[in-house]
C-alpha cells in the first residue's frame, strides 16, 4: 500500500495544494491527492485549482479569519507562480 508521501512523490503538487483541495472539496488527503493529480493535467483542471484557492481566501475574508486568509494568500501566490492562470482565462 502506498503512503501519502509516496502518492505526493508521483504527482506535481505539493502538500499545501493537496490540503487546499481537501479543504475545499471536503475530501480526505488521499482522495484530494488523486483529484489533484487529475486536475493538474489540463487547463480546465488548473483553472479549477485556482478557483479553489480563491474561494477559500474569499470565505476567510468574509468570516473575518485574517490569519488564515493571509496564509492562503501566501500559498496561492506560490501556487500561481508555479502554475500561472491558463491563457485566455480570467
């Protein structure tokens, strides 16, 4: 049986991004890892990952959770540098 570390070694996402997917989609880390592997493979999935980050940031801002919002913004900045928004998407 593969461990979470083994699964993360096989995909091009870091643990923080998998945690974002798990939180946004309310999935286990293992399921989020599998979903992330699918999403990162095309522009529509990449757009969905950007939207997940932004949704969680907006929810924290709305709820006044500034500490978590700042952390999510930092993670999104790092994610956006590695995976820019697909061309032609806003």
